[in-house]
C-alpha cells in the first residue's frame, strides 16, 4: 500500500460497465513525510474518500479488486482513509 492525497475528481459520461457508479479520483502520491513524489495517478475510490483526503491506495492486480464483488478495469484503487499519522 502507498500513501497519497486526493487532489481532484474525474467526471466521465461514458465508461466501462464495471465502473458504473464508481467514483474516480486523481491522487498525488506522497512519501512518509507527506511530500509529493512522482506524478499524480488515477484511482477508483473504494472507501468514500473526498477531495483533500489523505488516503492509502493499491496498484497492479490488487487495484482491480477495489470495489467489493467486482473485478474492475483499474490499475489503482483507494482502499483506506488515513485518520492520523503517529510515530
């Protein structure tokens, strides 16, 4: 799992039927110091996050399993919202 921040939302009138009803966000990857790393990615939301949420996400094969009961055409999925970071 990787850390990220929701920085935008994708709106699409036409998409794969497996993505019907799914919310798709733009996510900025972050490192452990909450600094931006790399380019933003597109991820399907599986946990009802929102713009500005600090989240963790998965990529690759696991990203296709983000929505319960469906295998979706996605390379990344949001699977958790971060409440706090402690040491």
